[in-house]
């Protein structure tokens, strides 16, 4: 059964798009934009002042035949989509639950997502082959040849199996927020591996050049709107009202000075970059040092400064805040890039499985492979496989030529944890980690003791209670006129 919908453009032009119950609304948008000769990346559909979910087919969209859809401009700021990729059987055994879950911008293509899952931080340092996979097929005439295995994605019943399909973004498929599940599989083709790689390089190189030309054209053609003096005053007042935070009362706390957070001086770097500047032995007890410190009951009583800070945070969170504009986002990204460019040294402290640790100071040209080589130099058995991860986001530092500062964006002092690979046997994990020379150089970590504050003589003093002054009565114990019992004159 065939139906149709009407798509109205911003210039009041309309076009008719024929649909079937299984037609996805993302295909309706692509067909309408093709007739209007515009790009579908910049527009979305709206029906009755509500945005339409482009990931749904026509039968589930609650639209009737002949419905009128408005073509509206999509916001320039991309949104974040949570993507879960279900791996096939051989690879699913290496990943917990067989899924890799990560967040990507809605402007990412399916091919970029596969590349990120293959070599990015989403796979937690594991090696996966997705985009350059091949299988040998033997023949009777000679030796076997490697044939390319095409990755196939199944998203909500839709299969994407060609390079043209992999160039579609999440936004084009209708996923601008929320989460989406992609089931990955592989299909053996009759194309040799070297021919497929050449086609991939040529195809995606042309696609990137087209994207760069479109971006440059948009940047040159876009102009900032001119505001009148009255509009400028209103904009400035609203901006200041929404952006000025309430400064809470300063709370005294032991913080690291800014001079220490910048990292070591580049002149103090060792001559041998693989030589650690300090090796620290493991603690003698399993109890943390902070748990052994004496604690008084008064330490858990909130003070007036704590209450004032809490009230200030509540006031700050109750105010409406506007989203950052594209210009502010670009300025924020430029500030981060300038901060990384100004960083010349970084200090990394690697925590080993036996709770011992070592610290290195690196220059701007240090790479992940240098950090791996420095760790292996201190290992008693350097042939064992391991992974270096940063725990907050479990970002893995790989054994590659990616720089630590500009590549992995490390600033100041960073703590890295060494995790054993799954292939390492259990008996090898319990043996001594450091070499005998490194164990002799290991030092104990000195825990700084808090400074004792001078006792004030105000603790023994009782607080004076100030009573409110009593109002003077003009009549003493005289009964007022309105308070009269019945029967009295």
C-alpha cells in the first residue's frame, strides 16, 4: 500500500514524497532534500510543532497519508549519542557482555564509529580488526588469497553493508540523542584485500575532501547578525544575569599550589628519559594511611563556612543557565589547545600491581612507546604483556608513537595504572614485579602530617544568649475592652 507525505521548505515550496509502511523517515528527509537540491545534514523534519523521530518507519511514526512536514534547520552544535556495538562470537569473548559502549557526536559517520571502536579508547586497549579484516580462501590452482570481509551493521532491523551506507551520520539516521544498539557482523566478499584497501583509501579520501570544501564554504558564507544598540544592551544584561555566579565563602582546605601542578621544569629532565626520577616501595600494611590517622568527633561537625558554601551552591544550581554558543565553544576549545601548546613537561606516576610505583618526567616529544619501554626496563620479567590505563575514564595509553602531551592530552601530574593482560598466567602475576636493582632504590612514601592549629581560648567560653527586648505594655495587667464576659456592664 503506497501513501505520500508533503514536505514544506523554508521558502514555502513543497514537494511530494511517496512512502510505504516500511519507509524510514530519514529516507523521506533525504528524498525531500534531494528534490530541493540541499544537503540533508543541516535539516530535520517537524510535524505539528514537534520534531519527528527520523529513526522510525512510517507505520510507527503515527503520521497519516498526506501529512504535512516542515523542513527546519538543525542546530549547529552536535548532540551526544550513546552507541553500543554488539560484537560477533570470536570477538565478543574478549569484551565483557560482548558489547562496546561509548559516546559519539551525532555528526560522526558509521565508518568513523567503527574506526574509533577498532583503535580508539572505547575498546580499552584491546586490538580489534573491523575495517581491514580478511580471510584466506584456498584454491586448487595455487596458494590461497586473502579476500576482504565487509563489516555489516544491523541497526533496528536496517542493514548497512556498503561504503556509501557507512558515510551516513548518526543524525542522518535519526539518532540525535539517547542510545542506539548496533549489531556487527562480517560478510566475505569476492574482492581481494589489497584492492579493497585501495578502494577504501580512495573513497573516503574523496568524501573527506568534499566535507572540507563544504565546511570552508559555510565558514566563508556565514556572517554574524548586526545588533542595534538597544539589542546589545538587552543581550549584555541578560548575559550578565545568567553568567555571574554567586561566590561562596572561602573554605580553608589543603590544596596543591599552582606552581606544583604545572609539572617539572624542562631543565630538570633527566639525561636518560627512560630512567625514573623516583621509585616507591609498596606499603607494609593493607590499611590506607588516611585510615590510621586519629580523628575527632568534632571533625565531622559542619561549620558555618560549610553551610554558607552549601547554600551558595544551591543558589547557583537553581538559576537558569543558557547553553554555550558556537563561538563560546570554539573559544573554549582554543583555550584547551593553547594550554596544551604551552605545556612542555608532564609527570607520570605508574602504579604497579604489587602497589609499588615509579615516577617519570617527560618532555614534549615523549610518546606512548617510550612510556611502555620505561616500564619494561623496571620489570623483572619484561616479556609479560600489560596495559597502561588512566582510571577515571579507563583511557588506555598504547604502545605507539602518539605523544603524551598533544596526543593523549596529559597535563601536570598523571597517575597511570598497570593492568595485566588476560594472557598472563596467575603464577606470573604473584611474582616480584621490580628488578632487584629497582627494589634496592625504592623509597617509602612519606605521608605529610597536617599542621596543628593553635588552640583558641574561645572553646571553653559559653556563648552569650541575646534576648529580644520585651515590648512595654501601657496598662499593666488591665483587661482590654474587647475581652468582656457576658452579663457585665
